[in-house]
C-alpha cells in the first residue's frame, strides 16, 4: 500500500534520487550500470582494449576489485590514471573509455525499464526535481524519445546548478558524480567535489532542499553512505530525525529490511517496501505517480493532519463554533 505521508505529497514537494538500482533495471544487459564493480571492470576492459594500461597496472586494479576494497577509491584511482589531469599522453583516452562503456544505451533499454522511466518523467513534468548518483543519461535518453528535452547537469556548472536548486530548471537532471558525456565533471569523493564546487551560495541552496523537500530514494541501497552525497546534504543538516524523506526498497529479507528501516529513521528517512521482486517497482511507482499527479489534486486532510496535528486542521471552524456558543450563552 502507498504510505499516506508519501502519497499526499505534491510533485513539487519531492526530490527524486535515482541510484544504481534504477539504471540496472532499465538496461539489465549492461554490467557497468549494476554496481561499482561492474563499472570499474568495464572501464578496465576498455582501457586494456585500447592498450592504455601496463600489465602490472592492470593486475593491481584487478586485485583491488577481487579484494573488494573501497571501490569508489579504486574507481577514482583508475580515472586519475586515465584522466586529463596527468601529463601522460594516454590520459586523452579517458573519454573514449567512458563512451565505450556507455555505448548505445538507448538500444539496451528494456520495456520494464521504460515503464519505470515513464513515471520518473511524469513526476519531472509536474515539478519534481531529479538528481542521480549515476554516470549514465538513461533518464535524458528516455525523455528525448518521448519528446521532452531534459538537460544533464554536473557540479562544474555552478550557475545552472544554483538555478536547479532554486527550482528554475525542473527539466534538468543533476548528476552529483558527473555524467559520462562530460568526463571533466566526474566526481567520486569529497576532495573531488570540493575542487569542483567552491561556491557557498550554491552549496547552501542545494542543502536547503534536504531541509525543505521530501527526498524519495529510488534504487539507492547505499546512497546515504555515499561520501559525495553526505558532503552535499547530510553533513550540514542538523536534527535529521525531524526531516521526512523516503526510501523505496525491495523487501526480500525481512530481518535486513527491519534493520535498514531502524538505521534510516535517525536520518529522517522512512524505508518503504515496494514489493518482494524487482519487477514490482515500476507498478508501485506508477501508482504513486498517478496518485501524486492526479489533476486538480491538493494536499489532503491526511497530509495536513500529519504536518500540523489534528487540532490545527479545523481551527477556523472550531473558533466559529466557539463564537456561536458564546452568542448562545453556552
């Protein structure tokens, strides 16, 4: 069932946070979209195909993958190895590696994934802001296919990011780690983000969203632990438990689900099950979207009660009744 405190929100009250789980559902045949391990392995394969790594370098990265070290740092090290920040001539091929990994995504989207993105696009068109930790541009591709031009933003464009945070660019997707079409904007850890985003006004506007909007985490198992996400939203926000955000997850393991729910509550996040199977997500999100975006719909009495308490809702009526009683001498 749809949670009353979520389904009574308006589209413009929400910020949709799209994680790896969404991309994996939209294009399940692309291993790079499923996990950090898949992405790093795909980049390594591309780098080796283009003869960009020495044998020892490749072995070192493969060993790090197998040992399951901090994969964000492994990805950062690999990108540093191939990125334009080095003086090595091989660095100019980093963009080629990215394009090789994310080549022809449109043809790899399946129908279940399109069903999911249909709801995302409808929410955006009705005022919901969207940000993602993903490097791909699947949401933008789907939008273009439906005749809606969506813009990809990353943290390097401070002016546009500020406008996005001020709700002046609702049809833009903010990629907080960057998007593969702009390699120079890719950010994987706090040091990287600090080098990119130095404007305190922009930072404050972004952080204000977490205090004033309801974030809905979709396919975001570990996004809250993501260092860039924490730097942008969590570290500067006090009294997190007073906030009301939502995380939609699959309820496959009851004990793990309960544990996650308990852990997230002190961060102001309500964990909600969309079902026991990944295929339940598109249908759940569609029902939620249709409810939230219903024509002429306003925040219901339930939403007002949840926000203000039962005695605030009809305070005017209660005062009128009291006045009448006074006039009647009661």
